[in-house]
C-alpha cells in the first residue's frame, strides 16, 4: 500500500504523505544478485529493499506465498497473480584453480576425479554441479561438497583451490583470461535462462525497477 501511495503521489505531482519510503521485498539467487540485480537496485531510488536469497529453482515460491513482491527465478511460467518477463541467460563455467586441477583431475573429467575432488555448492538446493556432471558423464555421481552461500565467496574459494564449482562466467571472466581459474571443459558451459516475476498488483509501481532489471541483465548476461 505504501508503494502504491508513493507512486500515485509521484504521478499526480503531490508530496508523499508518508514519512518513510516504500519497502520492497525481492527473492533472488545469489549469482543474479551479484551479476545484474544490484546494479538495477542502485539505479532505482526512493525505495528501500529487503533481499531474500534462495536458489533460482525455489525463489518463485516466495512470490507464490506472497512474501515478496518480485523474484528472479528459473521458472518461466508466471506465478498466479504475477507477470513474468524473460531476462537473459546466466552462463556457468565448471572451473577451478590450475593447482586444483593438477592435483585432483590429472586425467581429466573422470568418475574418480568427480567422486573424490572437493566440490563447491551454494547450498543443498544447488543442482548445477549435478546437472553439469550428468551431461559430461551420462550419470550422476555423489560428490564431496563445501557449501558456500555467497557468489563472491564462491569465486574466492575456487581461486584458493578449495574446490571446483559452477561459477558464473560474468564473475570470473577476468580470472579465466589471466589463468587464475581454468574451465574443466570450455566447450560445455551451462546456461540457465532467468525470468523476472512481479506481483501484478504492484507491477505498475515497480515498472521503473523492472526496466532497470532488464537493462542490467542485458548488459551482464547472455541472450537465451
């Protein structure tokens, strides 16, 4: 209600009667937050944000339960009562430090290497590593996992040789160019299409934010 009131006052050229700015809750995965959402939030002034970080396959559930007003999710189908807009795709690269690969994967991507080498996961919900391994080997393998719920911390862990992880290409591009990180298989990235879903009741009020999110995604991510 505060958001709608502030928007109406702005459209009518009236001063906002509320002493505090409107408050918006957004559910997002950590990688989208680090790569494209934060620049969009900076571009949108006059509101306060609370960010809920969850896996991209689960962030839409926050919107379904009515606990947030918008979400970045991998689900293309709009949640009931919401509008869905396609963003770009977030490209992930299975990558690790050169020292890590020399120690744990001297023979390349094998069942034994994947089974024994430490892996990096965002949380127990993170299925990206499992999906990439299945594409490589044709079957699932149980891995030994560090769980690091931070996009930047995830990259730092890979640089330090803690494990191999599915890192967003946009966050490690410089590290790959400089050789600080190496792709296990450069020919097989994993592209995850993302979508911006907004509660329809506040979609007009969030239109500037929606525009900013689309622009930031177009700059940071890849065409689907």
